């Protein structure tokens, strides 16, 4: 597995219940600020295998952007079950977005992968 992918998985696993992150924020924290679409692909391919809280990742505007009405509705239900308010498919990033420092402080730097951030 590529280092960027490992970082993305670790970051997403650390998004706590009741909080969200954006694709771009995850990409930036993983060391490549221009890889938001790659984060999306990783989530799509690996969410089930690694039990990722995929529903806690939204776009830069706080919008649910999954294709397919059923999957988008499932994401909304999961976010609401964690206490977040979703209005017209959107959460307030001011209210629910996790801060970089919280994510970084929850990650181990044993292998030095935070050096890129």
C-alpha cells in the first residue's frame, strides 16, 4: 500500500463521531493538498475492507456528494444518528468540521509520517 493511502486511511479512522472532515482536508493532512479526488477513490475502494467511517467525509462546502440517492440518503442518516444536523444535504462545517490539530494529535508519529504535513 502506498504511503499516501496509509495516511488517508489513518486520518479517516480518526474522525470522531459527531464530526466531519472534507476530502481536501484529508488530502492535505495526508501530505498532498491537491489529492481530494484521490481521497474519494480511496474511500470508495476501501471503506468496507477497513471499516472506515466514510459518512464523515463531505465536500468543501459540507455537502453530501455521493452518487445515487440511496447512498446519499444513507450518509445523511448516519450523520444525523451521530447528532449532526443535515439541511438540504449539507452540514455546517463551522459547527461539525474537525480541526487539523485534533486529527494530528490523535495520530501516532512513530513512523514519522507526519513530517510531510
